[in-house]
């Protein structure tokens, strides 16, 4: 019996990867190198500092810890200038009807995201009323694939992981959901999210009843 749904934010509720890409690329270009969209894929679900370290390694650039903090802050300012212009038109197709359906059924909902900007984005998208619990990158010590972010969300919602679905677009997030004992639903490419019990290509037409049945069948 499913009592809660916990959603990753970036790539599940909204496509912010394009803004992360613009901001990181601008920083890389300033440091004298470039990287492609394919490389940007590797940054999905990865924390801000881990992303910076990866990008610097691609450009073969060394920086001190102090310089890294300044670079990450600079990138975040550019990123925030984009997300502060977002509105609910950027919510991915089918998400809102699905959330309304969950709410009507009394299913509890939370956000479990690596992003420290998650509360701002939820506000911009006008979704705060759906998510009384937002566990973001500033509330956890360990990043995905550690299950901490989802376990904290479940604890705040007062549900067990075994009663909860986690929706994730990143491999590290699916691993975190499995490690925490949640039902993992991948959102996106089945070849990347092959550890998920069920993979959906999006939320259009999705119904909890059918999804629960698929999850039960897949985990028997
Ligand atoms: C994740 C994104 O949700 O949040 C990553 O998929 C991002 O790409 C991470 O690096 C941290 O985001 P922020 O907003 O704290 O820099
Ligand atoms: Mg994501």
C-alpha cells in the first residue's frame, strides 16, 4: 500500500539541466575550455561541488579549495538569474495532474533533491502547497547515492520507505532509493536507469493505481 511519493526535482518536475549547463559552461569558458551537452549529462543528480570538481578535471584545471568555493558561488549566481525567471509554465507535462490526483487520494508528497536551490524553484513553480516537506542539498550531509535525502523525507512525512515511491531521473538517485528501501521509479531513459523497478518516460496519463501494480509485479 503506497502512502507517499517522494520526487527528485531537477529532471523530474522541471528541466533545469539546461540552466545548469549554461551557467557551468560560462564558467568553463572563462577558465579557457569548453564541454558538451553529453558531458553535462554526467552532472545530473551530482552536488554542486562534485559537479565543479568533475568539470575542472575535464578542463585539466587545478584550483585551491578557496578558489573552488568562489567559482561555485559565481556559477550559482548565474544559475539563479535563470531560475528566478521560471514560472509554472516550466512544470514538465503531466506533473500537475498527477500531483492533483495524488493529493485527492490523500497520498503524502515530498521533494528529495541534491539542489540547495530546491525551495526557490518550488516557489517559482507555485508548487509549495503540494510539498510540505522539501529535503534539499542543505539539509543532508551525504549526497546521492546515499539514501539520506529520501530517508529524511520519509521520516518527516511519517511513512516507511516500504510504503513510498521515489521518482528519479539520475542513476545516483535510483541507487539511493534502492539503498533506502523505497520503490524506485526511473523517469527518462531505461538504458541509463536500468536499476529502477519501473521506468516511465514522463507523467502524462500516469495513474498511481497502475503504477503501483507495475511496481508490485516488478519487485515480486
Ligand atoms: C541536482 C542537479 O538536482 O542538484 C545537479 O541534478 C546539481 O545537476 C545539484 O548540481 C545541485 O544543485 P544546486 O542548485 O545546489 O547547485
Ligand atoms: Mg534529477
